[in-house]
């Protein structure tokens, strides 16, 4: 899997079409994907749970674009990927995902931390 493939998961936050969002997630993440971040009470597992989380996020945080904030750093089986959230062209939050990769290069789990809280 390339750096572009890893950061491609971020485009799922931006995709308004649920079928296209599902296609992104299925292409870059294992079926038993684990996702957690500092705003969640517990990790979620699987494509359907993650897609449900994305639906919830999109309904609560409108007008936001998520993108990579620089190139990810990739090790064998793991990566660190910084991201930024923008609204109206202005960055209002930044964070970091720590990613564990499956043997086939897809994302097996990723964990998000906020480096800059929303303004």
C-alpha cells in the first residue's frame, strides 16, 4: 500500500455519497477495522460501524473538509498520519492518526488524537 492509499481513508469523511464512502472504506481498510479517537467512549469495529460513525460525524460537524497535513510516516506494519480539518478555507483543528497495517497493506486499525482543538 502506498502513502496515497493510506491517506485516502481521510477522503471518506468528505464524501457525501454513502455508496462512494463505503467503496473508499472497503478499498483501504480490513473488514474488521478498529477505529478509536479521543472523542469516542469506546473503539468501534468493522466497516458498518465505522461508516455509521462517519454518518454521525458528518451530521454533527458540517461544512468541514478533512485532509492529510503532510506526508505520512510509514514503518513496516505501522504509520503516523497527521490530518487537518478546514472550514471555509481556514484550518480549525489538527490531529494525528496512528495506523496499524494488515499484511496486505490495508488499514487494520487507527487511533486519532487531537493536536489542536477546534477553535
